C-alpha cells in the first residue's frame, strides 16, 4: 500500500471507468510497476511533474507518494471524480486539467505552477497520440525547455524507433533523428501486456529522454523536411530521395558534406543537421 486511498480496481468499478479504446485506455493497477516508473522520473523534491492521461490515477498516486507535485492532463471527464479524491488526499499537490494534451502548452502550464527549470513529464501515454505528443515536446522552442527529463511509456516498437541509431537500420528514422538531436534517449525497461487492464496486443517500454542543453544549431522545421524526404524513400540514395524537396539534391548534399550515394539510414544526427542547415540556407 502506498497511500490510504482505495485500491485502483475498486476506484475504476465505483466510477464506471470501463476502458475506452478510442482514448488509448490501458490502465496500470500494479503498484510495484507504477512505483518503478515514478522512481525513474525521481527523485522529487516538490518537483513539478506533468502527467498526461492520469486515468483513474495509478501512476499519479505513485508520483505523489514519492514527493512530486503533479499537474495531470486528462481528456476523459469520467476520470475527474476519481482524480478529485486523490487531490483531496494530497492537498495542494495535485492539479487536474481537463483537456486534450495535444492542444496544451505543457511548458507554460508547468511554469504557471512554479516550475523553474526542474519540471518533468512522466506518463503512460495514450498510444494513439504518443508520437505526436513527443514530437511536439521535442520540437518546442525555446530549447532546452522547462523540462529536465521525460519518462514515458510507449509501445515497444515506438520506443525502439526513439532510441535507434544508424546501427539499428530498421528502426532508425525521423523520430530517432529528432530525439537524438535534442535529447539523450534510452530504453529503461519493458512492460508486458499482462500488466495492463485491458491488456494491449503488444509489449510496452519505458523510455527516458534527457534534454541536451546545447544541441547542434538547427531549425526544427528544416530538419523535419529533410528527414521526411530522406526516410520517405529510405532505400534510395540521397541524390534520389532528396529530389522531393524540390531543390538541387547534388548541391544540397555537397554543401552538407555528404556523399550523394549514401542512404538515409546511414546518416547520423550530425549529418542530418548539416543537411537541414544547407536546406535552410538555400
Ligand atoms: N495513467 C493511467 C495508467 O497508467 O493507468 C492511464 C494511462 S492510459 C494508457 C492513457 C490515458 O490518457 C487515458 O486515461 C486516456 O483517457 C488519456 N488520454 C487519451 N488521449 C488523451 C489526450 N489527447 N489528452 C489527454 N489525455 C488523453
């Protein structure tokens, strides 16, 4: 037991929180697991933690029990009464924001709650919007943002795409380049489908992303354009795949110092940054 609140299964039954697939609802009831995820985001010293999708509040309770101040963004209004019970148990430590996390500036929200550069994001993300949320957070300006760590659960397949390098060709792509540019990402541990209610079809993984305080200078939209073009035809040579940018690919590659015959999956983050900068300067 981590607090005097009722067990999560009872909370879910009492509030009629049957899981909705459209909202990516796969709940965690195992206190050892929620505790482990929260510890990976800690230690907390009244640290502001933004949690996306608290649902009935399993991970929220683990974060609070370990000393975090939590701002939880939840889209499903059915979860609000259950979260209100937790807020009452931890006076002044839990703020619940009803809304779509994709439409909320999480850095502004954390700052409005007193975060001063030591805020975190910790979440068992809804899988249908997980990549969109991560991309938005990593492309945010200014960088580094108010968050000093992101501890996030994804489908394992997405987690592998986040931490991939050119050595892991099949998984290496736009997401790895973006995350590798602005963060140091590593896979912490896998979570079996059986840990969730209802169980998803695939294994999940918890990933830690620590912001790089001084990433190579680069314009995020330009990096997106060149990685989209290059990985859109990942088996083709760059002189071919980059034609879709509507510029002279040979000149662009020469300016970036890259051989025309290389393929996207062989180019490291520094190479893509050089390409994005050549594209911006055209
Ligand atoms: N944190 C809980 C847990 O670990 O048991 C629930 C995690 S469940 C995988 C994802 C949660 O995100 C659900 O509660 C769902 O309602 C919520 N959600 C889905 N889409 C959302 C969105 N766009 N913005 C905020 N919350 C969302």
